[in-house]
């Protein structure tokens, strides 16, 4: 009914005024609703118009109107997180309008609105600064606000000039359209003047020194004076005069300020009503600063609040309530006696109690609606409650109390005292240990629980329902604080289901949902249960969360807490690997969600994971990539007005994650542009200045930039254009040598990116034959790999790259193979000549020589590495264990190279060198493994034990080797489960099928040696068919695990004979995707 009556009223005003454009009344109605303080209705109507078929002219202007309406919604929004989100969204919409309509007559107005928006963000920052208890932190926040205010000042001045220039073009409008535009521009120009003056005044509030403050006020007065000298029938003129008087009062020119306030109060007519309301509030503030009697201030404030009841939830209304509450609280002080030694109350009079009760009620009103006074009101109300409780509930034993009000008051007193303890601790020990405070917090909330539980047993029909509901919600919150998650979950859900028609039911559901999430977190970290049982518990927890979240979506689809439910649903799906479901849930979160920055970041991560999910069809991947990348591209800057560093970082990481999405799609230029833009923008985010989040974000942006470069270089290296690749990466390398590789812990992300690039540049340099450059790359790689083990670190990754390339060349391009091998050997040879080689480099060289089948060189290098002393750390011991295992393998390599042809193997003298290497390898293995009585470090290592079987294979003793594999497999076969139920069973299954792989490979090798070549090939064909059966069987299609599948893939990739047999048998899973079509066609032809 209210909406209909308001629409009717606004429509009547428009018709009465005579709409300038009768064919397009929509804009008048939208603007009229905004002017009437109803941006919500304006947005609703605007979207309805946009969904219809607006004329091209109207369709052009609607995006601007949407942005203006969203800005007004933001200015009315009480919840800070939503307000910041709305401001960012509006800014994005203004920018979009200007991007496509730079020459539109209303473009200056859009620029003005952006300036207003920045000023609003500055006000947000100033409000946050004023909340700080610490003076230094408060001034730091004000300095950050001043930066935003100054930017807004420049934009407001420029926008005002633009508006005046545009208005000059419509000095004598002749058409209805021109008159409408002139009217709109004229009003905007006046509004720009006012905003400019107010913004300059607020700059004065950021200064500590009076001289700086007064200079800023003088700047404001010069602007406001021009507005105040305008048309005396224009409301803006009178508002300007009210603000001018506020400036004069700020400089303590009270007579002039009083004169203006009196002039405004005496004026008659609707044109002055807004100014009178503002001026009346400003006058009271002046009286306070003048030290006028509190009784007069109280009277003035009560008159203001009675007269302007409809404006209680405006900035002036909030200020009037806070001033009145504070005045009442001060009046109570004369009736309160405090012990000077203990700072505890000694007595409170009845009169003082009455004042405190009234003040507490006003503070409660301010707490219920978020505003600039919310935090101060919370703190002051707690002090009032302490005084009230001293008279009403001095006995804290709730078992002796007999009314709901008394028990509930005790609960509030506990919170009040906790608040006081926290304030004192922060004042006396800023940044001190939080352990004691956390212990006190839990103790106090335990008392709150006892008090409210008692209170709820004493409820009578005369008790206020609102207080009872507040008590129940506080009980839920206290259970959460204490860690009683099961109680909070059950009580919260019960309360929520009893309040399905109230938005406060959504709040109860939110507490319950958070409790269920906490329960799941506790379950995940349980140490005293079997993994299988823990997983069952986790599944039950997930069901509870999903059930309650879905209930919230159905019951309160438009309430803020429900967005948190959607967020949790998405997180659940993401953790379960169901990325499409996760992205669908994230998409349902409204743009006004307080934690929107986190949602966008999680969305981007889920989309990135989706791109890597092989089970998802390419079309689905592309659909989501297009959707999420578009969402992230148009995402408003949520860091510009963020209330905390974490939110600002979440926004930045979401943007950077977009860059990684582009990299995944081979769009490196876009990724690089995002990284550069973030590095340029980062210093402008004051909330991040000097924080760990700023450092982490900077490194993340640098890493993205490096990965974008990596992608460009990789494409050139793959194409064999190493010269052009060097031109691309060498400028970065030169800069890296100047800047040095960052060494702090938070830079690991950058170091990882640098290592990846250096591995690539090292390989490219080797292939190009640029050995000195390759050595330089290796030196840089060693610096970037500090702390990375040689056996598993980035040097090994280089070897893998080279080995993979040698394998590919051996099969696809044998003509280039010798050149590649010679260049890599030359690189290793030059590197080996260096003095004082570290163990890491020796291991790298040894593995490199092994890849070139130069086992003798590898053995010599490995033998030169000394064992660690008894006091060495575990990392050094593990590295030496790897050296020993590598030495066994190099000795095997030497033995293979020394193995004479079959016809000479009965000659002991010719077999002696080979057997000597075998004996040395076996002795080393025996030392590593040990005995049941004296176990070696590798006693339980299958990886080491199977080296003995590999020696049998090297010596072509296939039958004993096959028996040894079967013996090793038997314990796993006895415990093998077709469908593993836990990690232990999965590990047994993987071990079983890994041995199966080695058995197959052994059978293959033995048949290659079959004197009857035809029979040997037939058996290899049968072996290939068995492999295909594995991949087609429902229970073994994963080959026993990813690690086993990779063994098969490497075998198929490196050996042409088994590869051909496998493809002819219809194998698909183990060959690259680009070859599968050809394989399928060949199979079909058979």
C-alpha cells in the first residue's frame, strides 16, 4: 500500500508540473522516486522499464539512471559491507556509461556522480578512522580518508566546471527535450557546488592541527558562499547557507553562525524545509561546542527528534540520537559515585538510573541500524547497563532472580564488563597477548548462557517479545563463542523454523549454519577416529549444512544471511570436486553480499579448477569460462572502499585469478595486462598500506606477470624458435639480476614462477647451444631454489623437460636427436669443470649423465658426495639416501653397458667387469635394506627393494625376475579390495597394480629377445590386448591409480613396438588426445 500511494503521489507531482517529455515519462518517475527518498522503488520501476521496449534514447540513459539509483541505495544502506559493495557496483556502472557515451549531454552529470561516490567512500574511511581507540591508528585512517577526499575534491571541481559548460549550451532551450536537459543540468550544477563545499569541510575533519583544519574550512566556505548567494527560492541555496553556518561554527565564529541559523529558521515555505532540518541539528552541535547547559541541549535535541520523526534514520537523525543519549548519560554522572582506587561503582541514584535507562534505549536504536555512531553507541550503552544493573541486579547469582528482565540484564552486564576489559586492555596493552582476553571472553559468555537460559524459564506475557527474541539470538551467539556448536546449531535451527516470516529468523539460521560449519571443521581435524569413520561423519555434517542452507534459500531468498548460505553451498560443492554445482551456487549470491569479494575470488578458483577437470565436457568448460570471466571483468573495485585489508585482498586476488583463467586459455596478453594494472593500482589502496596482505598481493601479481611471460616463451620454445624466445625473456632476466630474487617467506609464489621460467630458459639455452647462458640460468635457478632439495627440486624438473624432449625426438624426430644430446652433454661437461661443485649440482649432473646413458660419469659424481655426519638434519640424510639409490641405478647402467653379447656370456673374463658392477650394486642395496635384526633406512621401501629385481632384468634373467615380482605382489594380492574403502586399501591396490605393470613390461622385454620373432610379436600383441582390457574394465580403468597410469603412458610414449601393438588392440586412454582419433579410425578399419 505504501508503495502504491507513494507512486501515485510522485506521479501526481510529475503530472502537475507538466512533464516535459510526455512520450517518455519514465525518467521523471524514476527521478521523482529518488528525490522522494525511495531509491528501492526507483530501481524496481527502472528494471521494469528496461525489461520492456524502451526507445533508443531512453535505453541510452537508463544505465546512467541505474547507476545513480544504486548510488542512492548505497547511501541509504546501513550495513557497511553491503554499502561498500553497492558503491563499487555503482562506480562500475558510471564508468561503463561514460565509456560508451563520452559525448552524451549527461556525461558531465555522470562524472559528478562518480565524484560524489568517491566522496562517499572517503566518508566511509573517515567513519572507520573515528572508531579507532588508538590515536595513531585513528590519524592514520584519517590520512587515508583525506587522500580520497582530495581526489573527490578535484573531480567535483572538474565535474562542476563541465556541468556549467554543458548548461551554457542550453541557455535558451526551445524544445521540451532541451528544457528537460537544462533543468537536469542546472540542478546537478548546484548539487555539485554543495557536494564540493561539504567535501572540503570534511577534509578539515581529517587534520589534527588547527591551522591545517582552518585552512580547509576556509576552502569550503569560499565554495559554499557562492551557493548561498544563489536564488533564494531554490532549496539548494538554503542548504548551502546551513553548511556555511556549520563552517563558521567550526572556526568558532559563533555570532555569524547563529545569525545564519536564525535566518534559516525564520524563512517560510517548502523550499527551506530541508535546510531547516539540517540547520537545527547543526545548531545543537554548535551549542555543545559552546558549552551550553545540558538541559538546553537536551531540550533542543528532543524537539528535533519529535519534529523530524521521519528522518531518524538519516545522518542528522543518528547524530541527534547519539548526542541526546550522551547528554542524558552525562546528566546521570552527578548521581553516580565511583571508587577512585578500584574504579568500580559505589552508588547510583534513582535519578541517575532513569537517565541511564533513557540513554541506553537511544543507544540501542543506534546499534540496531548500522551507522557512523554504531560502535560508539555500543560502547556507551555497555557503560549505561553497568549503572542500571548496579541498582537493579547487584546480586549476580541468577538462581536467586525471579524475572526475565533481571536475568537478561545480568547477561548484558557480563557483556558490558567484557567490553570494558577489552577496551582497557587495548588502551594499556595495544597489540598485547590475546590468550588471556580470549579466556575472559569465553568465561563471560558462559555466564551469559546461564543468565539467558534462566531468563527464558521466567518469561511472562508482559515481557516484551523483542527483548525475548534478542535474548535468544544472544544465547545462540554466546554458544558459538564458547564453542558449543552442537547446541548453537540445534537451538538456532529451531528458532529459525519458528520465525519463517521474520528476517530475524534468517539471522538465527545464520548462527545455526555457522555452527554446523564449525562442527564440520572439528570433525575434519579429529585424530582419535579411523579415517573411514571420520569421512562418514563429514558426510553427515555436509548433509546438515546443505539441508539448512537450502531451507534458507527457500524461506528467505532475499535476505542477507541467505547469501552466506549460498556461499557455504558453493564451498561444499567445491571441496567435493563438483565445480559446476559450486559455480551455480556462487552465481545465486546477490551482488549486495557483504563478502562479495570473497565470493568472486572463490568463483574464479572454482572456474580454474573446472578448466582442469578432465571429466567435464569442453563445451561446459567454455560456457563457464565465458560467464565467470565476464563477471570478473565487470566486477566493481571492491578494494577501493574496503573496511579491512582481508576484503581488499580478496578483491585483488579475484582479479589476479582472472589472469590465471586467461593463461589457461592461452591468452597471455590479457593476463599480463591484469598483472600490470594490479601492480599500478595496489599503492592506491590505503587500507592495504604496510600490511602483510599488500605484500602477498604484490607477489601474487608479480607471479602472474612472470607466468604470462612464461607462456609466451614456452610457445616459442615449442616452435623451436629459441632465438626469438631469448629476445622475449632476456630483458626480464637482466632486470632479475638487478633486483635480486626476493628471499622472504611470503615471496615463495614469485620464486616458484621464477623457477618455472628459468627451467624453461635453461632448456632453451641448451637447445640453442648457448652454454654460457645456460650456466647463467642454472646459477639463477639455484638461487631461486634455495631450500629446495636437489633430489626433488627444480633442477630435477629441468632434467625431466630435457628427458621428455629426448624421448619425443627419439620417436618423432631422430635426425635432431644427436644434436640435442650433444648440446646437453656439452652443457653438463662445462658445468662439471667448475670448481667446488655442491652436492645439489653433482646430483643434477649425475642424473643428466644418466639421461644420456653415460652411467660411468654419473657413478663417479655420486661417489664423490660424502655421507652426512651423525648430527646432520633429516633433510641432509634424506638427500644422501637419494644419492645411494641413484648410485645403485648408475651402477646398473654401467653393468648394462658392460654386458657382452649372449654368445660371449659364458666367458668369465668378459663377464667380469659387468658382474663387478652388479656385485657393487647388490652390496650397496644390502647395506641400505639391512636385515630384520638390523634394519637399514630402506628396509620397508618397495622402491629400493625392487632394484634387486631390476638387476635381474638388466642381466636378462627374466624367469627369476618374474618369480621375484610375483613374490613381492603376493602380500598385496591377499589384501586387495576391488573398490577401496579408505586410503590404506587404495595404497594396497596401487602397489598391486604397479607390480602388475612391471610384470607386463618384463614379459614384453623377454619376448623382444625371443629367438622366434613371429612368436615374440604375437605374445606382445596379446600383452597389448591385456592392457586394453584393463582400461576397459569398470574396476581397473584407472590402471590402479594415477601414478601407475603414468608409468604405462611413459612406456607407450617411449617404445614404438608396444605403442603400435596397443593402438592396434584398440587402446585409447594411454595415448595423447590428438592421436586418439586416428587410433579409433584405425581400429574401426580393422
